C-alpha cells in the first residue's frame, strides 16, 4: 500500500512538472501578427472523397463562385488583395530553361495537352488553355474552357510582377539537379530577393539546396512528419527535434496535444523560418493537406496567435479577418 501511494505521488509530481514546463502562461503573450499562407492563391475548390495522387481535381470542382484559377497572375494578385501574406506556388523546370508555375506533374488534367510538365518548353506551355479541363458536372459543361489560354506564368514573371511579396515555392520533382537550376535561375534575376522566398520539397532537392545556399530556407514533407512525431514524443521536456529546423505544422483539431500550445509552443519555434503553421483538421485531410478555411475554424485559434495558418480559401479567411483591400476603382 505504501509503495502504491509513493508511486501515485511520484506520478502526480511528474505530471505537475510536465504541466509547468509546458504551460502556455509561462511564455510571454505573442507580439507579432498572424501570417496567412494562401495555398495556390485563389483556386477552384473540389471535393476530396476518394482522392488519390492520380486524381484529376479539375474534373471534380464545385460549381464556380469566382473566376480565378490557381497558380496564375490574377489568382495570386487576388490572394494578396484578400489579405494573404504568403502565396504558395508550384514549379516545374522546362526544356528551355524556365520554371513554369503549375501544379500538376502532367498537363493532361487541366489543359488540352499531354505529357509531363517538365518535358515541355515554356514556349509550348504558353499556348495551352489551363482552364480546359475544369468541370463541375461530370463533363456536361466546361466553364473555364477558352478563357485561360496562355495564362501559365513563369516563376520569373510571378516574382517580377509582385515585388516585395513573399512566396512559398513548392518544388514538385525532388531532384538534386533542379536545385542547381533553380539557384542559378534566381541568381540571374535581381528582383528575386531571397528574403521573400522559402521552399518545400523532397529530400534530394533539399540536400542539394542546403549545399548551395542558406539564404532561402527549405523544408521537406518527410521532415514535417518526423518533426510532428518527434515533438509529440519529446516536446514535454522542451526538446525540439532536428527535423523541426524549418518549423512545425499543427493540424487544427490536434492543436491542444502539441506540448505548450499555444504560447509556449510558439516561443519554442520562434527562431525557425516557418514557426508554428496551423493546417486544417487532420480528419479532413484524406490524401492531402487541407486548410483553415472558415470563420468557425479561425475562432478556434487564440486572438493573439502570431504563427501562420495555411488556407485553401483566402477568399473566405481574408475578409473574415478584416484583411481584404478594396479593388482598384472601388
């Protein structure tokens, strides 16, 4: 009985120590502002039931409520107008030395073309209709067909059109040679200031990139998963795993199980490039990351949260936070 009592007191004592070490009130209240990362700019939403890496999402969009298509100049401009601080864009090298801003590994889904995106020239990609494949009714109608011919931009165009704006570049291929190409590409363009860029990619690209330069932070999807697992396992003692060097992603519905949420957690990751980045609920992710996409989701965050949120619906989140700016002429 005495032994059990001692064990009980020991457990209670350990719990008290863990609580104090991770208590949010032990960290100062955040003083920065919330950062909004708009995934692909303003995009057409689509249903995610049965989603796989091979799914053509353009063929399952919801009935359109706006005219914007992801990864285009108008889409990015609208995202910034609506209050985005960072826009995530996807890139592929082309056969003529450019980097195309386009999501898909192939051009078959969204355009009238066929083949891998990286196997095309930018000259050819500029002739394509990137709204060709979008349909909300199983192919009965194609509301964007003929309206987006030549709208696939280059990375250089995006960076030049939006000086001073921040971008999260998603490298789709995970090839070390592409890191060399991208580094040279950015160096050749004085307006591509490294301070406004960050990269998410795979391990081969990331390893090569880190050997080349340190002025543009890079993180990988594998590191993000390892960071979450490692921090959940050891964060209770204040340990931040090496895999968390870029920052940590926190699913909205699991936020309270991340040690030190919210203030202590933010303090521990304050010196990382990404900090604390909140995504949509894990239960909604299916085969892809979802975003903080509604006013109801925003209400689940502290008023003084100064980390970042990832959203697929900047057109909802920006106005809900009072970030929307008037359109020119309004």
